[in-house]
C-alpha cells in the first residue's frame, strides 16, 4: 500500500510540475470570487486553487459520510445487543410460563 501511495504522490507531483512549467506566464484575465475581483490571475493559480478547493470539498463530504456510517453502525450494534438479550430471555423462560400463556389465550 505504501508503494502504491508513493507512486501516486510521485505522479501527482510530476503532473503539477509539468503543468506549471508548460503554462508559465499565461493569465486568464480577471477572476471574480464573489467578494473580490482578481485582475490578471495566472492560469496556474486558478487551476491549483480549483483543485485544492475540490480536494477540500471531497474531504468534507467524506468526513460527513464517515460520521453517518459510524453512528449507524453504533445504532445497529445496540439493536443486536438488545435482540440477543431478548433471545437469551426467551431461551431461559420456563416452560410452565409458556403453557399458562397458551391456556389463557385458549380460554378467551
């Protein structure tokens, strides 16, 4: 797994360096951020900021999903414990109690 991650990191670094070196000095013109306008923003900055924001957004979504899954697993574990406890009580219930419940239902 470490070798795979190292290779992926190396590919990402080489890709970023290649992109930056091929696009030096290019600008996309003014970029509006909604609250500020950046005149003559470089292409490298715009692409890297967009990539960084995408990574941050993906991280936030993944954390929220992980929290939801962990809470669901916890609830399901509690349900399993409750059902196993109920099953244990049913296994240890004396037969005379079961017979009296059946006779009460027959009398009605």
